[in-house]
DNA sequence: GAAATGACTAGAAAACCATTACGGTCATCT
DNA sequence: AGATGACCGTAATGGTTTTCTAGTCATTTC
């Protein structure tokens, strides 16, 4: 396998496991079985490497979400399926969990920036999808960016904050059903 | 004026201006024109004093919000008015802004706890109001606690986080109109 | 003598500093 | 020519000292 790919995989593993701050370039090099200097022939610096990885994960997520959207299904059905997909994605990819945790705990500039980037990407992705349905006349003419933002932030709040004040965490289905019942419900014509 | 009241006002002033951590008991005593020991004859400790003040502000806010709710108006109208009132309240009371900022920056246990308390109080207040309208048959049978939670967290996200990634902050009216158009819109029968 | 006070104390936080660790470079090696 | 790891300067860490402050209590005040 090519060295660039090896490095990317090693770095993904380490960032997911230990976070950005606690991952050293030496460690990545060791896992990837390359010299530290080799990493720098492919990536300008640690930050750029991190960004590339995050970008890949985002792309993968978009693809997964897009895959479940069926032409023949209604907006509500598709929204439900896509949302479910993204929720389950979050569970599997520890990287996102790590990023969120690290942003709160250490305030590493690179991490803060990347988290903003991720949010930006997700919001604009959701916005795009909603806009499509607005143009198709299936959804009311709302401010799609605000809707997307509310969906993301609401979701994050339910997943990250809810259990700080409540005994039982919400299941993915409860969250999705609730969004279905309120926000999505208000959008259809 | 009685000493207890003087202390409360001095402490409110200082907490609002400098936050919990940066306010010293000596400073409160000086502003209130009492000896430091006197504070402890009225309040067990700094934390209790802080809690009492926060509780007072919450109570005041509830009263203000309740005041604008009119028996003869519709759910949507009342929701809109109450929300507007709470938004404007937030602007005027720097204390809340300080608490949120301090929670993020310093993680003072007392502040984290108080912020959770405030959120709890606001959510249960909103929930109560929604439940009333559900019982009156004006609102669909939704999970009112989730709605209340989403309203609060969504609102906080729009106010605190939106301008981190966007040039122009959202006006109170934009936020309220948006909630009106989506969440509240989905609730009415 | 009941209430108020501020000097005092213990423990927590900040400032300081010595040491380590790490990101990034580059002379050397394969 | 491409890979490498010893090396460098800087940033993070952690141990130590100093400062600060919440809370107490002996003394004062009215």
C-alpha cells in the first residue's frame, strides 16, 4: 500500500483513540511504519493532516446519508432515514466524539476550527437537501439554513447535554421521532 | 434598608459585572458597606448567596413571561410574546451572560451547577405552559419536555454560537419568527 | 449582650521556573 | 531521490513557592 495511505490510516486510528492533542507525530510514524520525516513529505504539518482526515470522514458521511435518500420516497421518509443514518454514523466514528470532547476540555485552536468546519459542512449539506425539496414544492419556503442549524444543534444538545440533567439518555429513535414530529412536520406543505 | 437586602444587591452587582469566580466576599462587603463577617450571618457561604440571587432572577423572569400571556390570545400569539419577553430579559440581565461565559471558560463547579439549575427551571416553566395548552386542546400531544428543551437549546445556540460562524448575529425577531414558523407552527392542532 | 466586624488561618489558586516533550527541519543514509 | 531519525527551538508539563480568599472567631460596638 502507498505510504500516504498508510499514514492517513495510522493517523485516523490515533486521532480517534487519543484525540488531536494527545497524538504525536512520532506515534503516527511508528504505527504507519515510516520515519517521522516521511509524514512531512505528504502533509505540511499536523494540522493539515488532521484536516484531511476530518474532510474524508465528512465526505464519507455525506455519501452514506445520500445513499439512503430514495427518489420515490417522501420528504419525511427521506429525512427520517438520513437522520437515522447520521446518528448511527456518529456512534461508530469515535473521531467525532473525541473532537467534541477535546474541544470542550482543551480548547485546542486546531480542534475548535475543525469542529466549526464539520458543523459548517453538515449544516450546508442539510440545507442543500432541504432546498431541493423546497424547489420541488414538497417543503414550505422556510429559511433552510436556520432549519439545518437548529437540527444540528438540537441533535447535539440531545445527545451530549440531555443526560447531564436526566437519568436516561435519549435513544436515537426517540430523537429522530421527535424531530419528525415537530420540525419536519412543520416543513411539509 | 436592611443589611440582607444591601448584601444581595451588592452581590448581584458584582456577580453580574465580574462573574462568580472573580467576585470576592470582601468586595461584596465593601460595596454593601458591611463587614465581611456580616455576610455570613445571613448566608452560609458564597455559593448559597449566589444561588439565592440566581433564584430571584429566575423568579422575576417567570413573572415577566407570565405577565405577557393573555387568556384571550391564541397559543401562537402567547408563545411569541413570551419568547420575545425572555429574549429581551436576557439582554438586560448581564448575569446570565456572565454565567454562560464563565461556565465555558472556568468550569467552576458552582457555576456549572447553577447553570444547570437555571436551564432546568426554564425548561420546566416552558413545559408547564405547553402542557396547559395541550390540555386545553389547542396544541398537539407532543413530548412537551423535549419541545421545551429544544426551544431552550436552540435559542442558546442561535444566540451564543451562530455568530461564531456567521458574520451577522441573528436579531431577536429573526429567532422568534423562525421558532414561530417551525416549532410552534408544528404544535398547533 | 446581641450584632457587627476585620485580623487571622488553612487551603486553594496563581506565579514562577526547571525540566521534559514535541512539532518541524535537514544532514545523512539507503 | 526519497526516506529517515538526530537535532533544535519552542511550547507544554509539573513541582515548588508565593499570593489570595473563603470562612472563622475573638474583640468591639452600640
